[in-house]
């Protein structure tokens, strides 16, 4: 009867949708089904029903079992099996052994996981919601994380997916699959600091560990998204995979001088999760001395910041960065600017907004609902950029990433990184809404091209802007509407992503580290976006996690083969430091050359190509990194300045804290282009 009441209560809870646009999750479906007994886990996993309409599945309550109760249940199961007839709530010898194998000891106490099935039919063991820090609520909001208390004497049920940290949700394209795939699929809550562990079945010993850090521009994202489902990668490649939730937006990155809001809380969440991996992963079959970080977009920025940070360098071995690096122009802001943004947020909420009243400011911000904070923070932006991102705090980040790279002050390690061919379109679609529609027939004439360049580059002077036009014009046919359209994508993608990835890889190669570069060029045939969007920001993720191997998705044979090849590359790198070489010494059929400082070699990742090249985009990156900064220095007489709390230099038209023109591209992938997509070297007012 109690079980029925629990299920009924869960059913009610599941109908409390986080947002009407949010869609039920396939991965959450598999978790819930497995928890009910359909995933091979058995045991006492409570059903967490998922509605067929608008509901979003809720995360686990932290259920516990006394160790004495667990031991008694195991003894009863053994006795029943010996008697020749196990009842519906008892286990035979195999089930008993299986249940015991899912209980793992950690430094804080025992946790009980679940067995799940990948779309390929292979089994994995998973511990989905292991707490690594205290709930960052009340007086802990904005602060660096505090280690979780011990739960010795109990077994924590961690078989349900964790909460997603509070964030905004993308509603601009309604239920369009290409955008809602990045929306949260578990309940939004400040109680969100959990790690998830997936291991092959049977459990390995001393296996290579991969730690995934999700992207989202530091304002959104979740480790639970379907596109990050690790079961196929884990079961196919025999690695242990850990992912973490970390705080985003103002809750994770608000800074006010002093200990109450020290900034970079989201990065310190990641750091504490890495410390958890170091201390506990051996109990799950992983090797703490062989840990590879990998992430995409803001996740890649995070990975690269850990390479630079003295606090986290010794907690991992090597790193993979997809479409992002710490040198990206959107990755870090000065402390002074971050403080001004925090004060503008306070002002918009009716809180004190004076620097002399910081304690009162923080106390007032803590009194407001978390969802209200993340919605309102967009209205604090005079230049409509990411409101709250990492800062140079003097502890996690000691100096600017550019300086660290120039002085070679970073962890000496093997790295792998790359970018996609059309990095810019995803964001342009959300910004140039009058020009770009989610339709097939989109063309840009010459006049529209010039206007778009001006709109995308509001903070460079006219000379610099004309140089950008010149660089990205196809002078064989400058009026070609297709080439003009595609040039805007390349302009945004080069400056915001590709060239920063190239720069980071080049600096690493100069020190003699092993560097492997890729250029992802495969467009999936079932991609829901218009064909002209090409290979967009984030498109490589599904191939790395093995989605094409799902027979229900109906990927083409060459796409399935590419996914197998990429999973092997990523896993080989984690195991041996070389994407071409397996643990047993065998080599992949396609050799991935080292990226050297003089050759700048890269491998094309495509279903129909395995060619190598140099670069990529070397000329365009020289334009952004060398020519344009010098041109700006010679032609701009003014000095850089940050915006004040009460000014709006962009005259951004905002409603309810959200720029109407942009709808802010609430993707979990990375940069909100917006009026803050500044293509200049520094943000300078035009003369």
C-alpha cells in the first residue's frame, strides 16, 4: 500500500512541469523504466512516472536503506532461494550478488546504483545522483561549495537522475527538436550538486576515466541531457564515465568583492567534483591516475581553465576540448565588470545597489526566488552579453588566459581539441531574426551583408568594420547571396570559436606537448535544422556519445561508422594519450597525426573523408589575432571602458529582462550572440 501511495505521489509530482515547452526525456524514460524494474536493476527502485504530456520528470528524493536492513534482506533472499522458491520481494543467488555489486563505498558512505541498458543492448551499471557538496541554498547561495556531510550507517539510493541547476529555458522555436534538445529534462533546483558514474558491465578494474563537463555559455546546461547519454560510449569502449552538475548563471558566477559572493562558484563546483573523482573513482573500477577531462563550448572553456588553474591541475591527466577554449572572447570578464553586473541585477530586483552596502546587497539577493534571479539577470546587461561568467579571482584563475598561454603557465599534458565547419549559424539564427528564418530558402544580398556586419560588430570603428567586410567577401562574385550568407557564419564562428581553439592548440604544441586537432565536417541526414546551417556548433556531440548506433534513430551506415570511429578515438586518447593507439598496442585504420607548432596538422572527421590538413582557417585566424588588433590600435584613439550600472550603451530593447530581438538563444551550447557579439579585439566605443 505504501508503495502504491509513493507511486501516486510521484505521479502528481511529475505533472508539475518546469516549463510547458520542456519535453519528456528519452534518457529519463530509460532511467525511470529501469527504476521500476525494466532496466535489469531489480531491487527497490521507486517508480518515477513520466507523463505523456508536458510533464518533466522529477529528480530523486535521497532514499536510504539501513545497512542492517540491507543485510537482513540479503539473508532472507538467500534463505528463500535455498528453500527453492523466491517470492516477489526476494532475490535468488544471482540477484543477491547483483544487488551487492551495485552498492559501492565512498568516502562519505555507501551508495546503491542501478543497471541500465544502452540502445545497443549492452548493460552498464550507473550511480546517477551521488551528492558531492551541500545544497547551495540559503546562506550558501553564491558561495563556493561545502563538502557533503557523511551518511555512514545508511545506503544512499542514487538510482534516479539528479536535479538540473536553476536556469532559463529556450522557448523561441517552441517544440522544435533542434532547440528543445538543449532544455533541462529534470527538475530545476538549487539542490543540484551531484555526480553521475557509469561503468561497463562487468565492472572493470583500473579503467581509464573520462569526466564530462557540459556546455551552455555558463548560463544553462545539464549533464542529464539525452545527447550526453553515456551508456553506449561506456559499454562499447570500456571506460568509466563521470559527469557532474554545476551551478550556472548568477547562482554560479555572481561576484561581489568579499566572501559572500566570491565568484566562480560554478568552477569550484567542478573542482569539488574532480576531487570526488580523485578520492572515490577507484571503488567504481576507475583509475584515479588516468583521468581525462572533456567538454564542449563552455564545457571546453571549463576544461581549459582547469589546465591553467593551480588548484585543479593535479586532479586529472589529460584533456579534450570541443569548440571552445579559455581564450574565447566570451569566456572571462574583469572583476570590475562582473561587480557592476551584480549591482545592476540587485537594482532590477529592488535590492540595495551601492558598493558600500555589499552585505545588504547579497542578503537581499538571497531572499529572492532563484528562478527570478536567472530571468532578471539578462536585463542587467548594457551590452547584452552573458551576464555572469568566470572572472580572474586570484585563486582558481590567477591571470588572464592569454597571459598564461603566452608565458606557458599551464599543465603540461596531452590535449585533443577541434571545431566544426559552421560554428556561427546556431547563434546568428537567434540574433539576426529578420534576416535568418528556420527555412530552407535563406539568402543574403550585398546590402544585407553590409548591414549584418555592422550589426554584429557594434564596438569596432568604421575602418576595422570595413576590413572585416573585405576579409569575408568573395571577390570573385561579391553579390552571391549564398556566399554572403555563409560568410556571416564563418565570421562569427572564426572569431568566437575556431581561432581560439587553434590558438590554444598552437601554444600547447610550442611546448612539445602531444596535441591532436580535428575539424568535424559531418552533417547528419536527420538534422532538423535547414540544410544551409551545415555542421553546427555541438553537432559532434552525438557522434562521440554513440547516438548513431541507436537503431531507432535510423542513421546512415557511414554515420554509424563515423560514430564508432570517434568513440574509439576519444576512448583511445583517454586510455593511451594517443587517439590512434589502443591499450593493446593496435592502431586504428586511419592515423591521426600530431598537431605540431610548425605544421599545424589536423584530421578531418567525416563519414566520407579522412583527409588531413593544416590549420584550419589559418588566414582568417591571422586576421583576427594579428591584423585586426593592430589596425584597431592604430585607428582608435579612445581607451577601453566598462559599462556603468545605470547605462545602456547598446540601447538594448529588453522585456522582462530579455532582449526582445534575440530571445537570447537559450541554448545549452554556448554563446548568446546578441548585441554583445563583438567582433573587435577589445570592446571599444567607436570614435
